[in-house]
């Protein structure tokens, strides 16, 4: 299987190369040239690690079967407490795919517990001996998941940049207390887009690469612009579908809709890949918060980032430039020239409009909706009161959008974070008084709902804080060169 750049389809690399490089030259993103076919009936009874092995083998054809077997078995067993891909009924027709049973309590663990293994192996396969310095821009959850995945790996260093005041106290402490000799964490004075733009600028700056090269260091990315982040996320769409059939929620072969709380468009794009492989996916519903640039785009074909940026109670979705949309545009338009032109317009003017044919093809698979904080809070309360189901602020946006859409098809909502990552907001939504500290709020949330707080979050206030630096976006380059 070869990978091409979304902005230059003449450029072809193998999976290992795509994963080591992260970003293609000229800021393009690597995408698979074709989609392997799923063996639905052969896969339906597999365990999560076994299924992951099959899905990965179709895309990562240059990796050895033994390696893929060992890596998936080591990743999706104990670290997820036997709950990888857990899919539960909320009420008739509505299901939750709980993706937060991993070590950092957000869905990003699915990719970031595996990707470090893919990267280390890729370097071996390519006979690369340099140090890999991974730069991560995070709106909160990616940072911790990446730190947890890469800490203390040989030949790898990781630097994380998160928006100051853009994360919850829990999220900040998860990062600031990270152990490991190869990790560095910075708060950036600005929002997520400032951090992401700053990191992208470093990647695009040849002089930074040249300077690091002299020291035997090469940059790479753990953001969902890296192919190694996307491929593991395809697995749970299959796993969830098989569970829904098993539970009698869907007939074998009939479609299931998926509603996905969306920020950078990585999680939902994995659903599109599952569909291209042959999974009976009905609609992929893109749920946004008040930063609804994707809702407008998916309805009209105009992507207009020239709008107010809102800080919401679902911070991992507070994004105006959704990087992975570029991959979808490439797949549906089939033209790296068109994609390069749209992305250039976006960079220069903040807006672009796709042609009618491209929009029509996108709308064959995708629907969209948005919900603001108040609507999300109402939804948290309703799901708990009516269904005894407790969800976090991101998942609540998706529940609300799914409800607004109304559908006869079974709907699976991807539940992307534990409610205990955002305990003050969840308590407030339930109509309870929220204590000032996240830790008191966690205890109060357990008292109010009987749901246990994950151990890894409860102990955070007892761990030493290692990182307190905050920097301006302009200083991200210097930090990357330290
Ligand atoms: C990252 C994240 C999202 C958004 O996922 P994308 O792949 O960026 O669209 C949604 N919810 C939570 C909790 C997240 O951490």
C-alpha cells in the first residue's frame, strides 16, 4: 500500500515513511492511495486486539505480521481494562461507543498507545538512527495521551504545547505532572489554533530542520495529521458495528449511523475510511460546538474560518481549522491540484468554496449539526435523568446533534472522554453546585451519580508538578530548537 500527499499525488511513500515523516512536503497530508476491503463475516467475532491486527494489516503492508500481532496485543489488552471499544445501549435506537477506558480517559489513547510502537518500528525498518523530536499542539486530550504513549522511549523526545487557560484543571495537571526523561510541556499564551499554527510553522521552516539535522534530530508529529494517528481509529467503527449486531440493535448488513464530536476531523474521518472498506455505515454525523465552521461547510461547501473563536465547555472541539478535512477533500475530489488551491486560499484569505460535485459527494456520507454549551448541558441532564447515562461535555454535543437530526437508523454516538475529565461542568449541567476545584468536583460527581472516578484522574493532585513554563506563540520555534 502506497501513500500519496494530498497536495501532490505524484509523491508516493510506504506507510513507515509516512509515519516517520508525519507531514508531507509543502504541508500536504499523507493518505492511502486505495482502501483495503474488509472481511466483515471473518472479522465479526474477533477480540479488539485481533480486529485491530486485521485492520492495520490492510493499510500497513510494509510492517511484518508478527510485529502487528504483538503491537496490537500489547496495546489493547490490559491498558484498556478489557473495555476497548465498549458499546452500550443508552435507549432504544441510541448507543454509546465508550472510547475513554484507556489510560488517559479520552479516545486519543486508541491511537497514541499504538503509534509510538509504529514509529519505533518504522525507524528500524528504514534504518534511521536519528533522534525523533515529536512536537504536539493540543487542545487538551492529545497532549496527555501522547506524553503517556511516548514517555521514556529510546530515540524519541516529545514536546507538547497546550493553550494556557484552554484546558480543564484535570487536563492541565495530567500534562504538567507527566514523568519521563524525554518529555517537555509548554503552556502557550493563546488558543488552540495559535498553538497548532505555531507548531505547523516550525514544521514548514527549513532553517529549523537544518539546524536540528546538524544535531542528529528530526522533527515528527503526533497530531492527527500523522497517518499513524488515524489508522488505529478505524478499528472501533468495525468493533462497535459488530457489537450492535450482536446486541440485536442492528440487522447484519444494515446501516448504522455514527455521530462524532468533532474538532480536527480525525475521529470522524476514520469512520469514512471504515465505510470505504465496506462497513455498512449510514450517515457520519459531524457534531460541532459553537465553533461550527464544519457544520456550515458540510451544509454549504464554503469553509469560512473568518469568524469569532469561542472558548466552550468542550475544549477539545474548539477549533477553527480542522486539519483532516483536507484528507476528505482529496478522497472525494481525487485532485491534489484542487486541494492545494483550496488550502492556499484558506491560508491566504481564511475561506474557500469547493465545487458542487465535491460537495455532493461529501454529503452522500456526511451530515452535520452543532450545539452550544447550554444545549450540551441540557443533554447531559436529560441523558442522566431519562437513561441513567452519564456523559462528558464533548459527548453531550454529539447526543444533542443526534437527537436534533432524528433518524430511524440505529445511531451510535462516539463517547470521546470520561465525564470525570470535566467534573465541574458535568456537575453544573446536572444542576448541582460545583466546588471550585476539579478534585472536589470529582468526588461530588461520584456522590451525585454513583459513577466511580477513574483512578488515574483521582491521584493527579498528589503528583509533583514538573512543568510550569508558559510561552508566546512566536516562541514555539525557539522551544522546538532548545
Ligand atoms: C480530540 C477530541 C475530540 C475531537 O476529535 P477530532 O479527531 O479532533 O475531531 C472530541 N472529543 C474529545 C474528548 C477529544 O479529546
